[in-house]
C-alpha cells in the first residue's frame, strides 16, 4: 500500500474516483433538498420533515463521500508528512464516524417502522441497504487509512508545492466553493446527457447549457490535475498561456449560453428542472449563474497572477 501511495498516478486516480462519487451523491443530495424545500414552500411541512427523515442516509452519504475525497486529497496535495498525517487522519476518522451514524440511523428507522424493509426499492432498488453497504465500505476505508498512517509515521508520499501562508484561509474557502461548483457541474453534465430536452426546439439551449457545465468541470481538471502537478519552473512558464486559453474558453461558453438563453427565455424552467429543481423553479437560474461565473473568476485570477509574475521577472532583469 505504501508503494501505491508513492505513485502520482495512483493518487490522482484515487482523487478522480472519490470526486465522481462525491459528484453523484451531491446531485442526489440536491434532489432530496429540492423535494423537502418544495413540500415546505407548498405548505406541507409535515411531508418535508417526513421526506427529510427518510432521505437522511442519502444526505449523509454526500458528506461521507466528501470526507473520502478530502482524505485522498491530503495524499494528493501533500505539503509535508506532518500535514499529510494530520489532514488525512482527521478526514478518515470523519469517514468512520459518518459511516457508523448512517448504519445506526438505518437500524433505528427500521426498528421503529419508518423503513418497512431494508430493501424498500425507492429511490433505488436496494435503498436503504445500499446506503448501509456504502457506509461500511467507507468505514473500512477510514480504518485502513488510519492504520496505514500509524504504521508509516514518517510517510511523505508525493511531494507538491505548499500553499503560501499569506491569504491561506481565503484560498481554502475559495477552493472549497470551487470544489462544490465543480462537483455540481460534473454531475449536471453527466446526468444532463440523459435527462435534458434535446427536442422541442431546445437543442441549441441544451447544448450551450452542457457546454457551460463541461467548461466548469474541465477548469478544475486543468488547474488541479495538470497545473498543480507541474514543477515550480514549469508553472512560471505555463501559467500565462494556460490562463489565456482558460479565459477564452470560459468566455466563449458564457457568451454562447447568453445567446442561446436570449432565444429560449423559458429554457431554464423547462429544460433545467431535472438538474437543480429549486434554482430553476425560482426562475433565477442560480445554479447555472454560479457555474458560468466560477471559471471566469479562476481564469482572471490566474491571468492577473501570470501578468504580475512576468512584470516582476522583467523588472528583475
């Protein structure tokens, strides 16, 4: 296991797998939240509470997946053995605790008759048994990671450039928000291929919407998986070109979406319902607004950073 965690490819693949799990459980979490909010707004708080209690394993499964993602991310973005051990152990313990809570919750719900069976068949064929199995897997994962870190106390793994201490708190908050947007963008793009309306005159709008989601997801891939794996020297050389390309693609996606939205003002409500019901029903199209803005913010930040570095390097000469 130690040799595997020392290989950049294995660590990157682990991050990718947990990212996909987090994205899928996140979209399920949003569906549950939309149902509960919809019932509450329509004047049925009792149904909202009932649905929330019944869907709690689904809601907790997202945070369980996220804890797994943050655990492997600690190995991926490893600044030092001490930082790796502290972060990975903390998130691995959260995985074990959340997994235990899910299993205990399902057992209580079954014993009290809230679940008529461990395999009710809704929303999935094996629910809530599949939530229990999912929790068990994460408990085993958390225990193995904790045992590995205890056995290999000085393990450093794949070394990467540390995050600067100045403005670190802001960077972490922004990066966390960016991660949530990327999770939603990936899940929305994937599920959108199957549930969006490609007929009834909405094809141009639907394609533009998918392009926006794909751009937001690829923005995270480029900067997190490619740029962060570069050496310090290659970062300096490739930052500005990457920022310009990223900005151009983001602008193209946003402009295309704006043009298609102009011709299909009812598109968000009629096409996007299946991707984020609460936002699209409210006619504010909040989900897509956030997805379109985030890649632009990242690209502009990288562009400014690249221009400042170039100016300093020329000034140094």
